C-alpha cells in the first residue's frame, strides 16, 4: 500500500510525508509520474500563496499528475493550500486558475476576524459518518491561513471563525483539509490514520477510491 506525496518544492512537504509514514503508509515524496501513477493514494500538501503554489505545480508538471490522480478514482488528499489548489481559483491571486477538480473559488476570511487564523479550532462534523472523520467529533485541529474554501454540499467538517467556515471537504475520492493534520497532535494523527486505512481498504476491495 503506497502513497505518493507530490513534491513540487514548496514548503516543508517532508513533514506531511513523515506523518503519513507514522500513520502506517509507505509514503514517498516524489515528482516521478511513474511513481505517482503506481501509488495507491496521492497527497497534495501546500503552504504559502495560492499563485506561487500553482506556478510551482505547473513548473514541475505536477498539475497534470494531480488531475490524473484525482480522476483515476484513487484516494486523494489535499492539505492546507493543497486543498485550496483543488478549486477553480482563489481571490488571493485573481485571474490565476486552480486545478479545477472542485467547483468554486477560495475567498478571504471574513471581516471582523484576525487574519491569518493561526490557532487551534474545534471541528464541527457536517457529515459525521464520513470515513475521514471517524473518532473526531469535537476534535481540535491546527489552522494557519487567511483564505478559505467555500461552504458547499461537499463540506464534511467546519469550524466557527466569524461564522461557519469550511474545514474539510469530501467529493467522491477527493478529500481535503484546510487545517494541518501533521501539526494537530493526536487528532491529526487519527485523521491521517483514517485516510491511510481508507487507502488500504480501497486496495483490498479494488473499489478505485469509493468512499467507505
């Protein structure tokens, strides 16, 4: 059971890889299309500005690989800016297209709250039966961000930050979190273990990434 962590040279991608290894995955940090194509699950982490991350993805050709992986039906996980990149665009970099795997545009956190949100916040489970969230009712996760994905029917968890704010999404095989599970202590480890278990089940039943 192998996991490819997309290595496009932005931020500390190795911390996500190490956390996935601790969660039980054979996780490799890679930009090799063949390794990515063979992987049972694919992870897109990210920190920094939306436009810079998209530029780096395109420069390495990993925008194409991310789209292929998401379309393949295999389990796919986006983390922080990696979640934001899945959308059509972001108000942080107007006119810059995202991957377009998920519908909608990432927007600035609302007026009246501190930007960035740099704190622990308590999850509300909008879809409590989703496999990614098993055992995480009222869990606290660590956030560092000024922009956020829109609330939608695919929002599986949210937090209160000037009103309901999308914290995690799940659309078919594509799941993503705005918070950093690798920085979220026991709750973050539980979430990554949930995802790794999902990858293992997908390999075992040849479901191609269908939700459990």
